[in-house]
C-alpha cells in the first residue's frame, strides 16, 4: 500500500470540503491520458489530514504513470466536482523528489519507459538531490519525531507547530497528526526538517538538473533515448549544431542554485559584547544615573 496526498481546488483556490460539510470521496487511476474505460484501481474516501490536505491510501500498482480523476463534494447539498488534472507516478515513497516519468516528459521520451531508462533517470535525480542538499547544507527529507503525553498551548490550531512544546527543534516543523489521550494530553507525530518534496522551486530545480545531466551525457541517446538537442547536421556528418538554451534570467531559462538561496540553513552566532562596568562606577546595562 502507498499514499497520495491531494489538495482540492474549488473556485480557483485551495479548498477544504470537510469544513463545509463535504468530503473527498474517491480517486480513479487509469492507464491512459483519456481516463476512460475500466480504471486500473479505485480508492476512497480520503482521510482529512488538515485543512486542504487529504490522503488517499492506494494499492500497489506496476511502475509507471497513471492518469487520475478525483471526485469531491465541496459542501453540504452541493453537487460533486471531478478533478481531471491529477497524475500519479509509481513507485511512490522512494525518497526521490521527482519521478522517472517527469524526467521523460522534459526529454520528450515516450511512455512507458524501459527498465534501463527508469534506472538512468532515477540515478540522475539522486545526483541532482545530492547537489541541492550540499548547497542548502541540510538534508531534503524530514525526520519523524513523536511527542508523547504533552499539553497543547492555548490559542493555536493543533496543526500549528507552535501549539506543542518543542525543545531544541531549530528547524522546520510539520505536524502530521495528533491524538488525544484520556487524561487530556496528546500524542503528536511530527516531521522535523525541510520537506523538499512539497517545495516546488526545489523540485523544479532537481528535475531541470537531472534533465540537463542526461542531455549532456555522451551516451544518453543510446541508453535513455534522449540526447542533446540538434538543430542542424551537415550532409557528411562532420559538423553538428546544437540548440542554445536561453540565457540566465530570460523566460524559459533553467533555474540556478541561487534561486534556492532562501531555503539555505542559516547559522546564527552570538555577537560578542564587552561587559559593562557595573553602576555606580560606570554606565551599567540596565541602570544609569546619567
């Protein structure tokens, strides 16, 4: 079994059907973009994790892409809505921020992929993630942590990390779930650290990095079916011209590592201060006669 987290969109904005008396009822997975015929699998209803976040538990399917339709009821007495924009790539939960099919989309490699293509694309994604993790100075996958029998702080939503007593967690904190005990305390499941899979700029950079590394690989044409983009070739085959990429900053240009600078882990150091002479012999830190 694997999971897929879905965010409903209604009226052009992220929406929470559960808060309006509705629910996310089902997801159907098809083997073709037409999304017709008998679905390969069906799951639902989705469990509400928090506002606008719903989780489907999917059966294990063969590796590859599945085109989906998700049905949800926006609110009480409202007609169901069908979302036909969802695509799910298997396998899931591998620790990679992108799938081999996403790389194939950029390289214009037709689906389904061969086993060798899939391995080549996964290796390129893993290499790209290593470069990003080194630049950001932190891992791209969060670590689980459990708080047992703790009290929630008054005034905060229970999915807000500030509602829970955390010590020494100088990092991004995400509340996954919580459960109330008989004595009024809570057991809380947390993720500590950057969840890069949910950060679209990081995912886009990883995909772009992996795609370009494959394009510039001399053996990419034979192994993965995609090489550098050729614009012209002489009749004798003695000269080749390649398509030039847009310059940095232009529309369509590849993202750079500098675009991820906002995610870098900051290191704070206390500024040394010369101790003040205590009053009445000098100007103290808190009290002074002049």
